[in-house]
């Protein structure tokens, strides 16, 4: 079944001239507003597993998800947000990275808990900061992102940890991560 109105261009699924979705490996993330029997049959023919999601059209229309559409750019990583546990040392709260280093050394995973784990439409740290302060994603169970929190970007190849500092982010090693990662089954 050849449908002239649906095509793939640079990893983007174009539905009758509209950017309707994108492909990552064998999965197609497609805006729900385009969901139809015709589209589902086309995806099945292409052996693509559909993930019908709201807002994909808008994001593609304004240029987001670009990393998903260009093979030379790495795909998005998943995001974990770490916040200090309620019973952690109060002195660690709302401290700059330099202050924490002087007080207790490198931030330790044992003082933190995961309050979000999922995929976002970006790996840009400033955009993630904004997202967790203005429009909390589903599944987020913490307070708005602030100084002393940790943003983890991860995929099958490993993790990068970024401490939310007074201004911007500080890439950190996050002490105890290897031991903790094994327990989490990463």
C-alpha cells in the first residue's frame, strides 16, 4: 500500500505536508491528532511501533526534537532528577557546589532520591530547569528544581550528572554512583 501523502524525510514523518512525528530506531513517535486507520496501516507496513503522543506536531513545527531527526546528532538521553532526601543533612540544602565541596566533599548519591525518571523533549539543561519550574511533567514528585538538586542525563552508554548551582550547572561525578547504578539495574 503506497500512500503518497505520508513520507519519511530526514527521520521526520510528514503527513500530507505536516510534520507529524519522528522515527527513532523501530519506534515512531506521532502526534495523536494524526491517528487514523490509514496512518496505523502505513506505520505497520514500515514495521514501526507507534507511540501516539500529544504535542509532537507543535514541537516539530517550532524546531524542537531536532536531535531525533538528524542522524549525525546524538539521540536524546533520558532524564533523572535527584533531590535531597527529607532526612539528609540540612546543611547541604541550597548550597553552591563550592560550598558543598568544602562542607562534605563531592555530592553523594546516598543523600539523594530520584523524584523523576523519564524522557523529555530536550537534553538542554536550561530547558530542563525551566520545565521543572514552570510545567512539571507527569510522574514528577518533587519540588521545583533549585540549587543543590542534580540532573542526570543517561542512556545505555552511561550517565552524566549536573549539579544545579547558583548560576548554571556544574558537571559532577556524584559519589557512589557506580554502586547505586548496580542496585538500580542500569
